[in-house]
C-alpha cells in the first residue's frame, strides 16, 4: 500500500506541475492515446489508479491554479511583509510574500513564494540585459542592470512581459510567478549582484518583518 501511495503521488505531481497551454503533461498524453483508441485507461495506468488520475489530469484541466495556494502554503517557511518606510531607491518584487529558502553559499539568492501568476516587479529602475529560457534550472528568467554596479536576476517565471534592452521602473510589471525550470511550487528565485558578487537581498533591500 505504501508503495502504491508513493507511485500515485509521483504521477499526480507530474500531472500537476507539467503545464502548457493545452493543459497538464499527463492530460495531454492520455487524451492523445484515447483519441487514437490504441490503449484503454486500464492499459495505460492500471485499474486502481485510472479513476483518480483521469479525474485529476483530464476532467479538471486547470488543476495547476487550484493547487497553487496549497503548494505555496506547504513550501513557505516564513511569511513577511515589507515595513513601511520613506520612499527608497530599491524595493522587493512583492509587497508581501513568503520565504521558502534564504541566501547562502550554496544558494546565492532567495526564494519568494506567492500564488501562481502573481505579478513581479523589479527591485529598482534599470535596463533588461537579457531574457532567457532553460527547460531545467532557472526556467524562464531575466537579468536587469541597475545603477552603481547592481544587477538582479528573476527566475522560474510563468510569463515575461519585458524584452532585452527595455528600460524598466519600479512600477513595471516584468512578469508572473511560475513553475518553470526546476521547482517544486510557484515562487520567484531572486538573485542580486553587486559588482558581479552575489549579495544577500536582505542586506540591500528595504526592511521586512514577520506577518
């Protein structure tokens, strides 16, 4: 029973986190097989898993949005809000957010959690240096160059609204929180560099406090 539960969990995780405009990865796969009528659900995933998996992957094609709040809750270790202060040159990408992983030698950035598709804002005015996509690692990500040797990187985005060479301000929506690349839940991976050296965002961005 324990083995079956682990197998079911793995299947559902793949179905929920592999997303495209046509729906989840498992849903696309099953629909293609059923349309061709070369396989039955019994042949594809077995009698015991057929009902639940088909329901999650095919009957409810928008499962990603439905579970994003749960994934955020499970992944978040700390919920914070930006402290009100005088206008600053720099800002956090969100007014309030969770922190699932902090800056360290082996993790040169911070993971900020919020629901899937939450708008992302740059930490400050600047110019978009590049926009890229990797099927692994950062997924959809971009780099912004600011003044005084400061750079900021935003990764795992669902959508990107800006392009290379574009000037942005703190009010510019640069994209949305997503699940692209290597990630277990919707979040923004934020990296900040000072003169090409990885810097803890807590040291340069406005003060935050626990909610």
